[in-house]
C-alpha cells in the first residue's frame, strides 16, 4: 500500500507541537519558541523534496524537537498512544 502524499503546512505543524507540548505544563511562550525553531528547520528540509508523506514530516519534527526538549518530542511522537 502506497502512503498518501502529505501537503505540508508550517502553521499546522507548529500548532500540533504546541498542542502536544501543552499537556506537559510548559509555558506557552517557550513552547511557541521551540515549535518555531523545529518547524523552521522542517521547512528547510521540505523545500528540497518534491513530495513528502505525513510520516516523513513526523520523523523530521521529532528529530528537530529531541535536542530542544526530549519530553515535547516524546509527547509529539506518542500522542496517539498516550492514555
């Protein structure tokens, strides 16, 4: 089965990072800063690609978040698994 092509949206990815990190009780301003840093790096990665999948984007976001805050990266990576 072929993966669906994902239409990348800077704003949507940034909002998702903030939303998933908000459950950790981190200050919103700080979450906005790391979300912008991570999303801007993903923007640059996406520019060089002709097509990307949602999984490609998820992996790139997680890779960018890990050095910024491992807890936010974990929450983003496992949002659909957390009870």
